[in-house]
C-alpha cells in the first residue's frame, strides 16, 4: 500500500491541511498519484461547514464504493466531518475504512502503516496540536499557505467549527518567521496566513499580537506578498488598518465577513459587532487604502430574519460595495447554539428568493468595481495558461484579483507588471507594461 490520491473540500485551511498530509506521507515514502485509478489509498479531506458540503462527500463515497468493487483500495476520511462523526461514520457508510479527525492528521503515516485491512477504525482523540512546516502550493510553487492558529473561540451561533476544530491555539511567532523564511528561500513569493480568526492571534498564549506578527514577517523575512484569512470584524482593529496601509508587503485585500446587515440578526448570530461599527471600519479602510479589494461572507434566511432584517443586509451590500462576496442560505448544523435554540423558520423558497436577489445585486457591484479598475496597474503572479489560449496567462494580482494577459512561459518566472485594459464578462484583461 503505497500510492495515495487525495481530494480536498472546503476552506483554505483544509487546503493547507491537505498540503501537510501530502508532505507527511511523501516523507514516509508514500507516492502521490494524480489519478485515483492508480491509487490504493484514497484520502478525502472533508468540510462540515454547510450541509451541502457534507452531501458532496456522501456522493463521492457512493462513487468510490463502485471503485472498491473493482480494486482493493483503502478509503480514508480526514477533516471536519471525520472529527464530527468519528465512529458513527461507519454506521452511515460502509465504504470508509479509516476516519482521522482534525487533531490526528499529523499521525496519518503511522496510522496507515499500522492499518490491518480487516477492521474499520476512527482516530478522533483531542491532543496537543502540532503545527507542521508549510510547503509551496503544488499548483503554483510561488504561493504557500501558512497556518498561524488552529480552532476558534467565538462560537458564532450557526457555526460548527469550534466543535470540530476546538479552541484557538496560536503557533509561536518565531516558528512562523522561520517557516516563512524557508518558503522564501524556496522561491515562494506569496504567503497566506491562515486561522479561523487571525485577528485574535496570540491572545491565548501571550505571544505578539497579529498586527505585530504582520510587521515582523514584513521586516524579518524575504517574502514579497503577505495575505491573511479570515478576519473577524470584532477583532479587526484600527491599528491593523494602518499596518495594512503602511507595510508594503501586506496585500491590499481584506476578507471581512459581515454575515448580516441587521443588528437583530448579528446579535442572534453572536457576532459581537453592530452594522454601525462594521461600517466605521469599512469607511476607515477605504479612506486609508482607496484601492482595497474588500470581500465578505453573507448568510440569508437565518432563523427569525424578517423582511426588514433582510433588507438591512441588501442595503448594506449596496452601501459598502464589496468587491466580491460568498453568499449562502442558512442551514442547520448539528449541536450549534442556533440549532438548539432557534427554529429554522424561514421557508426554503423565501431563503432562495433572498439569496438570488443579493447575488444579483453583488454581481452588478462586482462588475462595476472591476470596471473602475481598468487602467490600474498591478503586480501579478502567473497561475496557469488560460483555458482559451496558450498565449494567454491567468494571473493573480497582489490584491487577489484574477486577471488574464498575453504571455509565455517566461511570465511564470517572476512578478509581472500588468495594466488592466478591459473587462469581458466578469474577467479583467490586461497588458504587460
Ligand atoms: S469566527 Fe465564527 S464563523 Fe468563524 S470559525 Fe469561529 S465560530 Fe465559525
């Protein structure tokens, strides 16, 4: 049993976890394959944040059940769904052989080595989190994810994350600096610092604050671009806005999850900020960084969300004019405060209507904001050739915007300077300067 295939669902944190799993296995002489037909171990890194994400996994397991009939393969489930269900996974699905929770993923090579084919087994015991060193992204070696904290203390009432990833633990700042220096030495240009709430980094272990961490990374490493995910509005302070504005290496991209524009709903969500305080931060961000790329998350149809609450969200989007947004309908997650205390009373049709309306609104704002970027100049790293042509390159700007431009293999060597010249559909097109 040597050849493994991994598929990853969910957030960037899961991508980073998959990278760590891949490297742990490679270091232990396992071989990664790009085609599941050539694997004898299939690893699925799962997400529990939305019911739709879990349903996809059940669908994939149906697919692998058929594969298993053709070939002797071991199916391993890791990630949040593994932690949430543990041994119950085997009750719901007989295709899975091994379940490895969020605390045990660094043990995967050992677990596989000791696995006897005759039994099904779950490893979900909580233990001290070990932060792994980071590696260049397999799809683009100029980028890397760097996990700076694990877990979350916020208990937003709809969210399952604190139950499957535990309380927040921050990685030592010195370890992070060393990790990033090693990445820079390998040619990485961009790091994305990851945590469920990066802004509260260091608060539980008396290490430096997140703002100080950004400054140290800027000044003590050779990395060129620093991005971070996710920020929580209650901990996103004014000083951080100044750090982002003043530290040249910190990208002008902020993902700040609003979730709702109604104070009633924000309170029930346990978000601990008001729409007014959120607006103040946005106003300051735009004043200090006029070209900021500001993105967000929105949930509609939260229990008890009235038409007026929903309109508050709609009007907030109109007023703030985010550059982009991830928008969802509320769905119940097991054992959360919202499930135990609120009735999921907004009819599905109404949720869909509200979602459709905000998606339409945000699409037009996203487009208008992109039109306003025509003639702007960007630093860009090349991601891949565009699907349409081998002479066109899909790149990522320092502000985390996608842009297409003419180029060849040489563009992949370093940072390109690109001027945006037009918008086609929702895609920015540029030219090399
Ligand atoms: S901040 Fe809230 S939404 Fe984000 S992971 Fe923590 S509990 Fe979930």
